[in-house]
C-alpha cells in the first residue's frame, strides 16, 4: 500500500501526471519512481547551470562596461 501511495505522490510531485501507460507491478512502480526523481534532478541541474551562466555573463558585462 505504501508503494502505491509513494508512486502516486512522486507522480504528482514530478508533474508527470496520469497517462495512458501506467506501471502495473510494484517493480515497475519502483523503477518509475527512480526515473521520475532522476529526470527531475536533471532538469534542476540544467536550469541551475543556465542561471549560473547568465549571472556570470551579466557580471562580466558590467565589469567590461565599468572599465
């Protein structure tokens, strides 16, 4: 029961949502949970990298304009 609840919570949290293809066995649910969490971590990493790049670009631009 906790496995099904965990799957539901992770599915909602990662905004994967409900689709036509769903995990049926407990093993499939565990694998889906792992994949959903890893994909969310990847999105966060990419967004953080883009934000860092923009910040560094802005700092360099301001330093260039001051000199």
